[in-house]
């Protein structure tokens, strides 16, 4: 079994080690606590992979009363977490290791009904490209990859979209198995790739963004 450390706002009972942060902390305070606590946990050890799967969803167009509020939330949930993951990778990822960030397929184009969401996810896509470039600060031969799901099959999504067509949702087991195949190098993935997860009739295809 793989050894797993979790950094989140809640403790993960399935993880071997946990770093719990507060949503009330600033971006810098969250980063400092995670880096400090992980350093103590790892004790000069290195990670084979850093997998950032944090995120959320909020809607609203430019006329929405909650435009700025929701955009702020989306930035915190997707961009704060992704940048902190990049910092974790820079300090603790082994050479040739894997960093994955979670973007979104809809953010490849305009998202007028969910401006804050699209804005944050597009920023994650840009971060992947920056981290995959020369002199990004990642360890030698490390790879930065983004997954771009359309809709993930999560309990929360099922709760709020109970009448949706679940056959077009990407199962979390597929994502976990995909990560495992990349980490173990059973499947290859190019540094800087943005991989769309397209599910139809309960079958998921990985489609790289051209």
C-alpha cells in the first residue's frame, strides 16, 4: 500500500498523516503551516507524487450580486490550493516525480454563467504550463500535469444534481486509477499536458488539449 499524507481543512482518516488547516487562515498562513508540518512529517523524505484535487463550484455572471464573493471563493478553492501544491512539489517532490493539478474542461472556453469558476480554473491551466517550463523550480525531470474533468461523480454533485445524466460523469475511481498509472509509469503522460476527462455512456476517455 502507498503511504499518503493529506493536507485539507478536515482530517482524512484513510491517510497515514494529516495536516489540517483552517479556512480562516490567509493564503500565506496556509502555505506556511503545510510546508512546516509536512517537513516534520517527512523528516528529509521525498514524495513520489503531489496530487491536488481540491476545488469547488459556484455560478454567476457579471450581473450577479455574488460575482465577487463567488469569484473569491473559487480563487481560494482552486488557485490557492494549486499554488500551495506547487510549493509542496518544489520542496518535497522527488526527482522525476509527478504533480497533478485539477482544472476544468469548460474553462477552455468562455464560462458566462460561472465566471469566477472559469477564471480560477483557467488560472490553474496556466499554472500547469508554467510549472512544466524550464526554470519553474520543480525538481529535475518532474512532470506537471492538469486533469480537466467536465463533471466528477461525487456525492455532493449527486446531491445537488440528482436528475442529471450520471453516465456522463467521470467516476472518482477512474481518476484514482489514472493517477496511479502515471505515478507507477504504467501509462505515459507528457509534462505540461492538460488532459480532458470526457465521459459518455459510462466510458471515460483521456483527451489531451491540442
